[in-house]
C-alpha cells in the first residue's frame, strides 16, 4: 500500500480536485457498509473542505492509501491550533473489499508516527455503531466504557481494531434523531423570567460575546470534557470566523439562546446545509450551572426545532450525547429524540 499525506490547504489544487470525487466515492462505500444510513453519506463540499480548508484555529491532515492506484484506505486527523495543541482526533477506514489484510494497521501506524513527530501525543478516535447492529449482538461479549456507562460488542471490527492498536474505550455517546415537526405538538411549562431568542445564520453582533462565553464553558462544563483537552479559547472574533467558515461551506446554524436580565443562561445550535436540506445536525447545547433546573434545555431545543420547522427545510435533527449524561438524554427524550446509533470515543496516549 502506497500512502500519501495531505495537509489541508497545502496540496496542489489540481491534484486535490482530482482526488475529491475519489474520496467521496470511497467514503460513501464506507458509510453504506456501516449501516448508519444515507443521511450520513459524505457531501462533496465536506470532502473538499477537509482537503483544503484550514484556519488559525484548526486544520486537517489526510492520509490516502492506494493499491495499484485505487484508494483502499483513508485516514484523517483534526488538529486544533490555538489550544490543545498536543491532541489530535483521528479516524481511519478501509474499503470493505480489502479489510482484514493489515491495511488498517499499516495506515494507523503511519498516522500515529506522523502525529507523534508533530508533538500530537494525546490521541482520540471514534467508531459509530447503529442501534440495530448493537442490539443484534446484545448477548455476545461487550466492552464497557471507562466511564462505567455503556458498552459496545467486543467483536465488532472497529472495536477489535482500536483495542488491538492500544486505544481505550473512554466514553460512549448515544446518537439520536428527532423529527422537527414533533416540537409543535409539545406543550412545555415556561419559566417566565427567561427569554428565548432564536435566529438562523450568523450570530448577531450583540450576541457574539455571549455565544463565545457559552462555547468556552462547553469545553469544561460537560461530562468527561477534561479527557479530551482543556478550556477552548473562544472570543467574539472566533465565533465570527466560524460563521464565515460555515457560510463558505454552504452551511447555516440555527441557534436558540436563553437570556435572563440581559445575560446568557444557555444555548443550543443545529447546523444544516443546502446540500442536504432536510437534515440538521445538533451542535452544542449548554445551560450554565447557575441556570440549571429551570427546564431550559428542553425549551431551548424545542424552540430551535420549531424555528427550523417554520423557517427551513430541516425535517429531522441528529444529536450526540454522553451515555452518562442522563439529564441531557432525558431532555432529548422529552424533545422527541429516539436512539439511532452508539458512538465509541477512544483515547490513546503516545507518551
Ligand atoms: C476498523 C477497520 C479500519 C479495520 O481495518 P482492517 O484493515 O480490516 O484492519 P487490520 O486488517 O489491520 O486488522 C488489525 C486487527 O484489528 C482486529 N480486527 C479487524 N477487523 C476485525 C474483525 N472483523 N473481527 C475481529 N477483529 C478484527 C484484529 O485484531 C486484527 O488483527 P488480526 O487480523 O491479526 O487478527 C475497518 O474495519 C473499517 O474501515 N471499519 C469502518 C471504519 C471505522 O469504523 N473506523 C474506526 C476506527 S478509526
């Protein structure tokens, strides 16, 4: 297997343009084999973005493995550049027709060596397992997450693979999906003092610092956050930069923000793109510690779903939550979400 490396924004543009449809086809095969469904098929703009887009805050490395000119394996690593510069979130996949021949191992070894050489020693990875696949093997051997909450079948290829490479199953997330139309039917008690604002698209100027504060807290105030790095440095400027990046990608964020006395109390965001207009992806949701216990989580999500149902084509929203985050799972159940898949979050320290 011949392995080539691409650092986003540093490849020859002609070579990258030729590569985009090949990676798109490869990633589509991987997704179809996973059973996660067509909503998870890669989009051409996402693939291009991974290969060319970089900012002062983050960049992506890609490794392509070919045999006789055909892509048989692909790896990627997300690197943060402003904070947590010893971390990398990586993923690799092997074409279903070429599995169990050592390609995954060979690629991951190269990825880890490259990352270690760049000072990235705190690695994390993930695998996605549809609910139907997990329940089909409910009596087989299961591997428990280090949090003590949740398990994955130990014999699944990706679970066996990551274990064999020395990764530990740090945490499990539940991926669930809700139809946006359900929100209109939900009747919620409102705590009168909080005002919920919704908007779609870039964060309004007067809310930039509020959203930055909430995003900073997101990196510290969610269960298990400390395992995946320290506080993220967010300010209004970075929020604006993220909005510009999304716009360039044809993506839009729908936001619901809770305010009390002019100060932010919590927020939730759903991203969606023109390329797949019926599907929304839950971004961050946080209710600040002082404002918990007022039902704001459900109110924020339901307000955002209503705004999406009214003003966009989004018909369903996918969300991810730590399996031990029982209060958020309950919020999601109340907001109309149902389990779709389980995501294993893995860590390995190269030092
Ligand atoms: C996980 C994946 C990358 C493995 O690729 P691969 O090329 O088949 O892996 P390898 O041949 O290098 O296997 C290495 C070891 O992983 C384990 N393994 C891999 N597939 C397995 C399977 N189907 N059953 C049991 N163990 C398996 C074995 O321990 C294997 O060693 P062995 O063959 O000497 O027994 C591949 O199944 C895949 O692309 N899955 C979908 C993408 C994904 O989930 N990626 C997440 C990991 S980052």
